[in-house]
């Protein structure tokens, strides 16, 4: 008994000298073997040999032999003890070369000692684990707070997870229609509809147990697995990505793993949300600047039609859509005139401009079920055949749709209204750069642009009306003297060559007035104006110079072209004037040969007109009026 007590004191003294941080199960087994006087011992975990020692010097480390067979072949007389390390149970076998004496006291002591050492090592390992995790977390926080690169953050999070969990962990972050991984970016459509819904809508952990699943292969190339666990992580309550564990955690505490990943998910959320915040601030500044630039361009209403292309180009960048079509409402035809488009080929745009969607057909799309703010988003599969006739690009609905992603054939319409609520125009948008169904924020930005554009269109229409009143002759509807003077001066200033000026004066108009009255004379002036307008068409500008005198401006047309227009006028006038035969005289001046400015050209044309009248009637001009 005294000998046993001395041996117990000796082993306790030996263990008290051991460094707790360096103590391992092999050392414990070796000391207990010395205490028991054994010539060999073995350690098993999960029925497999992990360590074997013999006094002769022979030992095996992690030979992975079967416990039952190994003990039968190598042990005849032995003692077995259990050692609990955290949630793991190890079997310790000690062999004796001679008859086993009564080890009752020693065995009871060893069991209590192993229990004490088990608790000590568990506390040590837990403390060590916490220290290591703290170091990993501090290092992670330092790394993620100093970068705005999404892929670097993913790499830092994955590395931290691998060190904390001692297994491969993959992180994927969803941005717009993409999944960003540490090495490359994938389309969000790579996920199955079922998995996408479970992760991003239900925000639940999902298990995929088929390692040959076609959508998993691109994500995990050259890796063999039979099961993948998808664990979503959140940003402001919404799933923004997920962790993936391959081959599950069958031999481990899944709750422990998932709790660790949720913590890392929070770290990822904080870091990635910071990037999103910086991105949102940057976008807000760009959007504000973009709207200011657009408003500046729109401040010149009389140039609006000339800058539609520039406006839509800026809107393309501001709103984030590849294709934008602007259609103005035409109250005369009760349909829309497609004015301009960006991101649309010239051939397609010309073809589209020949088609005028009726207002009733478009308004049928303005349903509350499609409404986002004051705009309308219609999924492709809900677009009826009537609308397809008016689409610029004929597309079929996509076979696969993920809820938040834009699909081929989707329609986004944003009506533009006047200040009194009347429909002015429609913006049709297609193919968002982010491939996302527009959010409320994006729609509000679109409508802010639409409000600017609506105000500009209203101002443009009012300006044109004012301009028309100030530049139009009230009786004939032709341009007046003011317009003639400004337009001719502009053409000369722009160095347009050549310019023909044709002055036309009716013959005997005073006698017509005296014979039939001024109202009849007014009808003659209207017939003359209409005939001149038809003869000139879009090749020039017809103005009433005053009284029965008219002047035609023909840019880029010479003397021969001017004389041809006069012959056409004479033909049309003869066909229209059934009541009274109308004669006229004319004089032509050519810029710059006959004059370098407005006054010189008018003077030259007037002299030519006077000369023709003298030759025609042999008397002065006033005598034939």
C-alpha cells in the first residue's frame, strides 16, 4: 500500500512539472504505462489505431489499424481505460508481460486522473481555440476594413473560415445578376430555381446531395463531393450570398459549424455593406450630376428635338439601360410617334418609326398589377400578342426565369405627363446593364428624368407655338417677314452655298381687289401661298413679304433649280385658280454672286422683278398692280 502511494505521488509530481500547453495524450499514456509497469500501450479512436508504443523502441503513429483485430493479435494481458477529449472518446490499452497483480487501487486512481486530465485538456483546447479564433477574427477585421475589393473580402472570409473550422468553405456574394467568388464571377442563373428560392426568398439552409448536379459542377471544378450544404448570409435582412460546405459535416457538430459561419457571415455583411454604401453614395452623386446636366441641356427648348439623341445617351448611362426609345403622343392620330432611340440599330429604328402604336393599346398595359410607382413593368410571359406587333425587337420569353432578374421580352414603360395630367410621351426601356428587374429607387430616378423631359417637351411645344405665332403670317399661314430676315441671315452666317432668293409679285392684284373686293383678294393670296408651298415642299422656305409679294428661300439650290420651282408653281397655280386667272412676275438673286448680305440680295431680286414687269407690260411696276 505504501509502495502504491509513493508511485501515485511520483506520477502526480511528474504531471505537475509538465507544461499544460504541450501536454498530449501520448505523454499521458506513456506516464501511466511507467506507473503500471507495462511494456507496451496503444491508443485507438473510432475503432482505429492512432498510436502504438513498445518498450523495445518499436512504435506506430496513426497506422489506422482495426482496434479489435490489433488487440487480439498483440495483447494477452491488458488494462483498458477511456479518455474523453472534448466530444471525442479514445481507448487506451496497456499490456503486461507477467501475471497481472491486483491493480484495483492503481486503476481507480488512473480513472480519476484521466478524468481530471481530460477536463484540463478540454479547457486548455477550448481556451487555445478561443485565442486562435480571436487572432483570426482580429486579423480578418483588419484585412476587410482596409479594402473595397469584393473578391479580396471573399478571400479573407474563406481563409478565416478554413482556419476556424479546419475544412474547406466557399463563399459566394450576389451582386445584381452575378455571383462573385474568390477566383471568378458566375451568372446567378447558374442556380436552380428551387435553390435560389430557398436561399434568397425563404432564407433557409439548403442541402444538395447529388455531387453530379449540373449547376454545381462549374462552381466546384475538380472537386469530388456527394453533398453540399448552402448556408445563406444576410445584409439588412435580405439574403445576399451564401457559404457552401462540401460533403457535409457528418462527423462534427453541425450547429457548431453553422454558428461559426453565421458569425463570419455577419463579418462579410459588415464589410460588403460598407462597399455597397460607398457605391450607393458614388451613384447618388453621379445621378445628381447627371440630372443636373440633363436639366441644363433641356433649358434650350427650341433645340430640344436636335438634342434628343444626347439626352437619351445621357439617360442610358444614368438609368443603366442599354436600349431606350422615346415616343411622343400625337393627339391628331391618337397614337405615338417614335421620335428617337438609343442602343437601337438605325435599321430597326427606321422600321419602328414607321409604326405608330395606338394609345388604347399602350394604355391597356397600364394596370395596377404591373405598376411600380407611376411606371409599368410587364414580364415577357404576360405580354399579349397585340403588343408584340408593336415591339421593336421581337423576342420570345426566356424559358428560365429567376424572380429578380430581367428576362428577354420583358417590358418597362414610363409615361410622361404634362402638368395638367395629359399624356405627353412614353419612355420604353430594355436590357438593363445589371440584368435586374428595376427597383423602386431605379424607377424613381427614371421618373425624375421623365419629369424633366416632360417639362422640356411642354416648354418646347409652347415655344413652337409662340414661335409659330411670331414667325407666321396670319392670313396665309406662311412664314412672315421676320422669319425670312432671320432665316436668311442664319444661312449666310453658316456659309450655306448656294442660296437662291426668289421674289414673287402678283400681276394686277389691285384690279382684282377693286373688281371683286378684299375678301376675294384674300382668297387669291391663300391660293397663291398654297401653290408656292406645294411647289417648294421641304426644299426651302416660303414667306409672305408683304401685300401680294412673296419670297422663297432655297438653300443649296442654284438658278436652274430656282427656275424649276417657279415653273412648278406656275403649273400648280393655274390648276388651282379656277375663279380668276392669276399672273405673277418674279426676280431671282443668288448668294453670294448677287449679294453678300440680306439687303444686297433683296435689292438685286427686287430689281430683277421690276425688270420682268417692265418687259412684260412696258410700264412701271406700280402701274400693273
